[in-house]
């Protein structure tokens, strides 16, 4: 039964969108064909009119990206296979219940992978595309330029915390004061250095939620578990500046870290969208090229850690709380073709003098 949490909530949004499309197309469950599902997947991912028809998601909605299309494909396959198991539209089951030969990666992931003969395949899923290897970084000198133009101690703290860690904006705006262990040898016994615990909570008043959902506990008033991020001295300094001025003056006792500083809801929790807007406006005031997005800080931090560690992906993985070393290596672990090391290597092979 749907309880409004976790993956169920995400799947519900995708399924409702598909059912609305079916109403427009006058399609009943027993009449849906695999071609109709292909047409829907093409419509939700299209940016311009295509052979499958006009885009379904038109402005202000955005077309689904690669990740969203993967989720939509999983949702549709699960939904229609469930309907087929109840005797509705059994012909569709043949088209959806597809199996292929396992790859070596499939065998490595399975407990008894060496005896696998086939694995399920989703015919609705988009074709795998090569991961983008050049993530969008911050403009040169973005941090000092932003710190010069922000107007409040809270905004200074946001720029500092995003710059000195790989925190996502949802995790930052979802922090509670109890999540902060900004001294050495905190009571959680999980990290001896100053750190924060990013804990996924669905009930935040500002609807901010962490992307990763590891288990966490509150034991004797001390948070344990969640995602742990190390904290720099500059982060601690900006935190105390914010807490002793604006937070002390306006906070309303809800226990969340980021608060609104103006308007009728002053003192209430500050949303992730409001933080994005603040960064966007600060970027314009600083006359920085392009739009300043919070996730660019995460990319920049990982890239800087790689440079400082001599391109050690294991250090970057732990510092940035990435899921795997492979992700770091694929996205960031490529040489700069204009770096002195790259040029020197080419000149050496060519027998040229630099």
C-alpha cells in the first residue's frame, strides 16, 4: 500500500503522469500496447515535435532527462506486469517480460553469477549513454566574488559550506541543529573531526530532503548514522557568525539550521529553491558567467580534491561522499589536455623539446 514515502512517492508521481497521458489518448489498460508505451516514453522525453507526436511535457514542465526516463520505464514495466498478472491485457506481458544474456557486470553483482543464464531487460528503458565526463564547474574565482556580494551571514555560510564540502543543497537546507557535531571527538563516536550528519527526513517543514537515505538514529540526544561530511574551520567560523547574529534574532524554535530572514515567514525554515535563487542573484551581481547552481560547488570540490591528492580517486570518493570510485574516475578522473603534465607527456613521446 502506498504510504507517501521513499521510492513509492517517486513512482506515484511518474505513474500519475502516465495515467493522465492515457486519458488524453483515450486508452484503457486492456487496450495499451507496447507501441503505445514506446510512444509515451518518446513524448515525455521529447523537447521538440518528433515522430511519436508532440512533447507531452511542455513548458513550464521540463522533459524527462536520462535518469527520469529510467525511473519512468521501471515504473511502467512494474505497473503493467502487475496488471497482466491479474489477467488484464496478457498480450502486453509477452512484450514486457524480456530477458537477455548476462554481461560480466551482471555476473559480478549476483551471488551465484557464474550460473546465470539470463537477466531481465526493460524494453522501455532508454539506451545507455556515455556518462558526461566534463561536469559544469564554477567560474574561476567564483567563491571570493560571491562572498563579496552576498548580503547576509546566512548567505555567506551557504557559499562557504557549499565550497568547502560536497553537500547537496537539499542536504544543507534540511540540516537540523542536532545534526551538527562541530567539535572534535563528538559523542557519536563516528568521526573524530568536526563533521555534520546529513539525515534524510520526509517531515521537514521546508520539504528539503537529503538525496541519500542511510539509516540514522537519535540516541541520548546525539545523532548517529546518516551521511557524514567533514567540516572546515571556515565552515565553523561562518556558522558561529550566522548563529550569533541572524539566527539568534529570528529563529522560531523549529530546530532547523537555515531560516528565512525577511517577509511574513521570517524565522521559518528556508527552502532549497530559495537558496538556489539566492545563488543565482548573487552570481548576477558578481557578473559571473552563466547561472550559479548549487551542484556546481559539488563538482568543483571533487575536482579540487582530486588535484590536491594527485588524482587519487579513493581520496576524492571519501571526501565527496561519492557512491563509488568508478563514478569519480568516470566523471572526474581524466587528464586536462592543457595541463603541463599532459603536454610534457606528448612532447616526450614525440621526441620534441618543450
